C-alpha cells in the first residue's frame, strides 16, 4: 500500500514518494509534502531547463539556480521556462 501525502504543488491527496530524493531538510520536506506525480512533473521541467539552458551540474551556480527553481515550482511560484522551447505534440 502506498503512502499518501497532501501535495503542496497539486493541492490534493496523492501517492507520496517512496523515499526522500536527497538527504537533508529539503529532501525530507519534499518527501513529506510532494506527491510522486508532482515530483515527476518537476523532473521533466528540470531536464528541460538543464538541456535548453545548457546548465552544467558541476557548476555550483547552475545547481543553486535549479534549487531555487525547484523551490518555486513546488511552492506554486513563477518558474523559468526554456526560451524558444516548443514541447512535442502528444500523439
């Protein structure tokens, strides 16, 4: 049986993550307050940002930028979009 959380992003009770995505207080907060669905949405958005903005995950500035974007994403704030990105049409 899966664990349920009140998802702070999607504002409804959904299946929670199986484990914290990373150690520390932020990872624990995500584990307790973010659903699997919202986490998957974030991972897709993060991948788009990394690829389209050519972020380097070895660069601490780029990593801090993604941390900031992640926090805004889950809090319902305005997040950056990849300039000129056109998502593929669903088939």
